C-alpha cells in the first residue's frame, strides 16, 4: 500500500514539472546524433522533438576494499532511453544500470553474489537558457581567423537546463538497503562551448531525496574534437558525497561517429581512495531513431532569403563534392568555424553588399535637382 502511495506521489511530481515549464519553441534538433556517452555527465540540450535515442553499453569493474578486506568483480550493462517530448527543449529520459557482482570476503573466504539495479530512474530535462539562441552569437569574425578559434572569457557563459525525476527501488535492493520504493532527484546541467574544439559540461545533482542517505553529486567533463571531428575524446571528474558512500572518480575515453545516427565509444576510470579502490571500463554505443520534422512556417512569417533565393541552373543535380560530405561532419557541438579561405570569400561578399548599399544611398541623394 505504501509503495502505491509513493508511486502516486511520483506521478504528481512529474506531472507538476510539465505544468510549470514554459513552452519555449527554439530548436534543439541537430543534424547528427547528440549523445551523453561515453561519460556519465548529461548535456544541457535535449535530443529534439519526436527523436528517440538509445544509449547503451557493457561494463566491468574491479573493486577492492582495504578496510573490509573484500574483493569484488562486477559485470553489468547500462542503458539510457531518451525521447524528445512535446517540444524541442523538453526530454523524457530513463537511465538504468543493472549489475551482477561477486564479492569475496578475505577474512573468511566466503563469496557472495549481488544482483540488482544500481541505477533505475526516470525524469524530465528542460532547457531554460540557450546561449546560442541568438543567431548573432554564431556569426564568425570576418577579419580574424584567430578570434574564431581561441578561448574567450565570454565562452564560459553556459546554456542551462534543469532536471527533475525519481529513482525506483524494486524489492530488496542489496545496493540500497532500507531505501523507499521511490525517492527523488533534482539536477542543474550546464554546457559551454569554450572553443570550436573544446566543450565544457557540468552537472550538479541532489539524488535520493526523501531517503536516510541523500547524495550530492557533481560532475565536470571536458571534451575535445580532433582534426577529424568524427573522433572526439573526453576527461571527466565526479565527486560523490553521502553518508552511505563518498568518493572522487575520474574517467577518460574516446568516441567515434560512424554515421549521422550512430556513435561508438569506450572509456575507463578509477577512484582516488582504497575504501574501496575502483577500476572500471565500459564500451558501448548510441543510436538515434530520427522522426523529427520541422514545423511548417507561413511564407509571410519568413525572413528575406530564408528560402535560399532564386533557383539556380542545374540546382537539382547532385554535385560530386556533396557525395563526399555525406555521413555527417561530427558531433553537434563541434563547429570548427570558417577556414581562412572561407573567411576571404565572406569578406568579399560583405564588401560587395556594403558597396551595393552605398550605391543605393548615392542614387537617393541624386534626385535630379541642379544645384547653383
């Protein structure tokens, strides 16, 4: 009966989150998959309306506790199922980690198995501030290639999202003995594009609210895109503070974009202490089922030039260069900006536009009146 009451409260909690979120309509959808793997940190951005995304992997961990004199070998799988719900900035997210661990007690030689979910939660994430919503912030500096590629302090200003959800304990979970069937979780996620190649993500979460052992969790992750942006690497630091378990973990890994909807990855990490000492490795992938459709826009509401201007001759013919570019250019956060050659071309176009505007002004001044 108590479990049913807890589940009812959770439904009310999640429903209230949906009601209080403002229905903002700026776009979240990207041309290529936007995955939270290979780390545990969560991006500030949603996957996009009507997009279903599966992120899963296999994991192995060796954990030795010096104080208890135990040795543990843990195998498991983790899964994240993300869905763009109702509009572009809202995401429904299920996260689960199922583990099977064998622990040997050194003092007695006795072994014991532990099997259950170490993570089993459902929640909603909503973007409340998009740093790049204003298109003016995406414009390159036409007069300096360096300015487009170096770190600037303004790049630290992040996009921000909030998360609210619940953790579910089914039956007697050996990892969280005594916890109620339902506990709550809140989080703030930020994302900053430091340079075209570096992206910084932070997550500050308060987990297992309403239990005897609430947990404060902080993650900071820095990712880097290689010269070929289909390859990227990351390093991540996680701080866990709870009366049940506290630790500092570090992870590092690499990801590769095989196709615009498919990414593979591998990562490994360790703890900084020996109660327990932890070493772990994980490999997996992410796949996107793309059912996204752009909302139609009335012609009178469109700005000049949005439809691409006049149709050019042979516009329907597929160019050879376009075939080579198929398959995506990399992760959505990796925009390497214009090259020096492209900047020169943009400068010429800008000068041509300014010259045209000047000629129009001169024609307006010359109204045919002869001055004496």
